């Protein structure tokens, strides 16, 4: 197939690693289902090596009636490049509504035909004198976006931890959107960003991970607990940021969750249970105060929508059904009452076999030693004379 070269119709959106938290038009790209577009692939430059041309496939994510389109290519092992159509929304350069602050997403300096970074980093600039207020190059992922009320959001990601700062250009102050505390002057933003980065790499014996929705409405904290050797459970607590309302709290349970944000005010949790079989997913809509649970192969079977306040009981019932489905899929060997426990006689049988094997080995070694000693004993043809 002949590929169209349409550099003018596309602009660079991102270059980075798989699962690096990329957001396009408010959707987390790596946590969405990609749909192949009918559009033909296009040839576009490597974002960090402009002289290299690669073939990019066109994909869509989000609502099929209002899809978000992008061109994507795996440029090298694990490194991906993204373009979006010119005019489509994407984290890009811009300025605050009052013109006092500018922001950019930089790939570093162009050295010998290539940029010195593989992921764009957010930079906040004082528009009056060009002074850099904060450069987020040390973070795995960083982006700045303008909100409808004229404020800016600085979204940072590293080591499974999100941090969201809200910036008020009019007052020249900022705050951590999730953590309580007073607004601070912008002159202290760089220090706050660095402290937050260091906090993401100082996990204790039981680490915590945090995911914040792109629209800044939902926070999901995962408490990681090692239930057995190398078997970790990431139990979720879902909170509404503005009100502080805890929507779902599964800490200190065997519920393990993965997190995605499919839309404004919504969070999707992929679940499995340490003591149970089967998988399920739950989508929580904090705007409509409803929840919906999905079970079955491919999580295609949706249970009836329920009030958000009933989410805990709905999950328990869905877990039993998912466990039963998993048991049928494995020929009835699953258990809806917990993990299958080993027969207590199994350990004794194993120990007895080891003991018998050891005794046989010892007997064989003893027999061989005796035979070898007998064969090597010198023989005397005459009896020595005894001294008188």
C-alpha cells in the first residue's frame, strides 16, 4: 500500500515509552482500547530525529461518536511516537488567559540532529521576563493544561504516582489539588515539584500509588500489600477530590485493582481477588452517582446499573458470579469460597518419599563401600611364623 505523506496535516503530540501516562484530549491513551481507523497509514518524521521518516498507523480511542484520532508508530523497542491532526486538542504550548504565564512541552536541546529527551517535559515561564518558573524534565511524564476558569493544571507522573498542582495566574499562587494546605507563591513551585518527585521514590515496605483523573476530579490511592511471597495486592480507595468524599474504600482487603479514566468524572477499575477466581471491572460515574459492573469473558457482560452508594455490595455479588464463571471455564475446579487449599496429607506424603529415597541411597552407598573394601583387601598365601 502506498502511504500518504501529509506532514502539514499532523503535528507532534508525544514521544515516550509504553504506559507512560500519555493523555490526548483528556483520555489516557495506554488505558484505552485502540480502534484501527479506516484512514490509510501516513509517513511522518521521527519526533526526535526529524530526518528519519516512519510509517504511522491511524487509531481512534474514546466514544465512537466523537472519537479521538492519532497516528502512532513504535519507533524503536518500547519507544512510541504520536501525532494528532492539526486542530485537534492535545497538551501543547500555550499561555494563561491573562497572558502572565506561558507554558511549553519541550524535548530538550537538538544535538547532532536529535533531541536529548524521549518524552516531552512541561516548562512554566513568566511571560513578562521569560524566566523559567519550573522545568519538569526530571519527571517521567509532565503536562500543563488551561482550565475553563483560566487557571492552569500541572499534572506530573512518576513511579505509579500522580501529582496535580493547580496554578492561579491572577494571584500568582499554586496549591496541591489533592493534599490540603494553603496556596503558596509561584516562587516556591519548583521546590514543591522536586519534593513531590522525591516522595515518589521513597516507598516503604508497603508502598502507596496514586492515580489522578486528567480532569482533576477523581483520586485513586492504591495500598500495595504483599499477601504472600512476591504476590502483591493493590487495594483501591476512590475519592472525589473537590468534596473529599470517599466513594469506595477497599483497603485491607484482597481486592486488587488497575485504574483507568474513560471520561470526565468517571473511573474504571479492573478487579481480581487474591482469594477468588475470575475477573471483573467496575465503572464509577461520580457525576451521575451510578456504578456499572462488567463480568464474563472479555468483561462484555454488564450487570444492571446501580446507585454509587451500593458499589461495595454490587462488587461482592459480582465477585461470586465471576468466580462461578471462572470455575465453569476450568471444568469446575474453581472455588467460589476462596482459593483451593492443598490437602494436608500432601506434605506428609512428600516428606515420606524423600525419607525413603534417602534411606535407599544410604543403603546403596554402604553396600558399595563394603564390596569395594573387600575386593581391595590383600590376600596372604602363607601364614606368617609366630615368634617363639
